[in-house]
């Protein structure tokens, strides 16, 4: 008999897309917050402007992480972008170490 564990959250497929308004609701954030993250390159929507933006499903997790950093550490959007870039680099290096059998 298998047991399922339910975690509060939403499962989002890579092929899912969010408008700016939908991403705001999913993250419980203001549009201005997400627009600042787009401006800093944290989020990369498709589209010509906020009214046309489409965010990939993977943007939800990144936006939530960015908003958490911004809130918990009282970071600016630019500082949040830097922290996320550094965390991405650390993960890439760890992945390379695992592939090389060094971790």
C-alpha cells in the first residue's frame, strides 16, 4: 500500500503560462513588484509589454523565491536579482560536481 503526502501548493507544468495578473494572484504580489523583477532580469516574460506578458510555469517558483528574499531580507529588486544569480551559479557548480562524481 502506498501513501501519498499532500503538500500545500500548486503543481504547475512547464507548458503552463501566466499573464501578469495571474502571476500576481498566484504569488500574492502587486504588479509593481513583479514588474521590478522583470526590469532586473529576474523574470523573463514573452510579450511586448505588461498587458501582453506571458510567464512560463517555471516563473512561478522563481517569482515566489524572489519575493520571499525581497520580503525576508528586505532586499531591493537589484539585490534580489544578484542573490538569485549567485544561487543559480552555486546550483550549476554543484550539478557539475555531481556529474563528475566529486560531490
